[in-house]
C-alpha cells in the first residue's frame, strides 16, 4: 500500500520525537483523528505520565488523553528502535540558543541521526522545530540521504512550522492554518495530504526555506512591535504620560493599527529566540539585521527597567531595595499557562536578588522554579504574607488573581501588565 493511501486510511503509523508543548498536542491531534501515534522522548517522567494516561500540559483535555491511551491510539517510549516501524516521523525538538546567542541545533542533530539509523523506504520525515532558513535542506537532508535512499523517490522530507499558542482557547491545532513545504514536489504533496487529516487549511509554499522564514517572520513581527511599545513606555514614563491610555486611544483606529502592549520582557521558547536565529544566518550573507537586533536589545532590557521601577517605588515609601521583602506575582511567561521558559519573571527575580532584595514568588500554575542555583516554591497569598511584603511586582497577570484582594492587602505594587487599570492609589506604580 502506498504511503498516501495509508495516510488517507489512517493506517500510517506516526511517530513524534519530542513530547513538549509542541510535540504532545500534535501527537494527541493525530491520535484523535484515528492514527496510531507513538511519542518518543528521552524524559522518562514524561513517558511514565503518558503511559498512565496523564497529561502534563494544561491546554490538553486530560480525559481525552487518558481515553486515547486506553484505546492504544497514543503510546510513548524512549526506545528509538521503533522509528523503523513508522511511516511518518515528526521532529518537534527544542532549538535553543547557545551562550553566545548562536543557534543550537544539537537536538535536531540527535533526532536526525536516530532517524538515519532506522530510515527505510516509504517514510515521510517532517521537521517542525523553529529554525533558520536552510536547516531542512542544509542540515537534515545531508544526514538522511545516501546512495541507496534518495529524497523524493525512496523517502520524503518536509518542513512545517508549529503554530502552537499556549493558553489560546480560540485557535487550536485544528483551526490554525498550516504552512508546509517539501524538499521535492512529491514531498510537498504528501505532507499536505498528511496535515489535511488534522488541520482545516493547509498552505503549500514553494520551498522549505520559505516555510522556515515565514515562521521567523511571524515571531519577529511580534518581537519588533512589542519592542516599539516597550520603548514608547520608557519615553511616556519620562514624559509623565500614561502609555496604557495612549495605546487604548490609538487602538480605536479601525485600520492601519494593530494593538501591542508593553511588558516586563519577552518569554516563551520562540519570540525571545527567533530574531537571533535569523540575525545569525543573515551574517553569512554579509547582511546585518540592525532593526531586528535593536528590537531584541530593547526587549531584553525590560527586566532591568522593572527593577528600576521597584527601586523607585520603594524609595517613595522611604525604603531601600536592599533588605526589602519583594513578592513576584506570576513567573509563567504569559497569562494562564504553566510554562516558565525564557520568562522575564526569572530575570526580574534574579536581578532583584542580586541587588539585595529578599524575593519570593507566587504562581497558580507553577509551583517550583530555580533562580541563582536555588530551588524556590510558590508562596500562598495569605494576608499574613501580604502584610509582610514591602513590594508586590505583577509580572504575569493570571486571570485567577483577585486584584481587589491584592490591592487592599498589599503594600506598594509595581504593575507591569496594567492589571490594576481599574484601581487608583498612591501605592500603585505602573510600567
């Protein structure tokens, strides 16, 4: 039976390498559609949870995951030998930055090398990890292709950037359009057929490089616009203008303006990282992405500005930052998610500690973090704790927080998200 026929009949076995915030939701979506899906990961804790029918990602329906596991549509393993038994393999591994802010493709190298070990005719390999233009054809393809296995004839290789937005209830894997492209026309055709099984709209572009660049553009677009409003916030602060009112006013224009908001910095796996992937690749062409890099610098500087506002707020109360009790409210990188990757809250926490503050945190979604080598646990927002605190810093505005309770029982509050827009008082300091 041909691969296309197996995909349409849902008899193709699908493997997903990397069971994080991208891989597990993708595996669940394929399993819901009727495919037999095998998740592969090195993390034994994740494997145990999935085998027990337990989801560790809050966006997923826990009952749905348990049912899929019970029906044996969703399985998990850390044994890569199973790769040889699969018809489709999706690579959903992290693509972080090195300490020198260069792309770290070590996870892609590792996954690709494992696939090469078990690669056979008739398999479709799809890279989903966000990366720089050229990765699929310049990095993955040479590691897979050999004189006996030629791409487009014996096996198929494609790129389809993930578009997961954790915490977004409106746009899911199913109703978010998919961009895809293959190394050859046949690769493109087959990857389109595959994603049409689980996504309402699939857009085929002319090359993997276009698809790779489109993903970077999506995230850099957000990074640049957030940097713009962050810089506006810094200027408005000096001019004694309420930047939140400025944005609200400008957003009434029905055309030519899209609303973005300032904040304590960027978080998550993509937006703080992707601009540096592109700027690194651009240098190979003798091109310097000044605008993009400047945006990254502005966004990266915001945690330091938050600490400045905390120091300023404490000074207004006749207190020094050193020795003050500071509570960071929310350490997830965005509202109502349980993900602290690249969260600006961690940098704010670290900077406050380095300046001598006694820092603690609360987050209803994250119970433990590590800062400056120390493991710390989320504190209960009791009246006793709030009375003891000198300054409360709202870094992530989870919808479960009772702002009225915090305003009434807290000391001075630094609000980086405009969460307290309905409250006034001398103890409230806005970004």
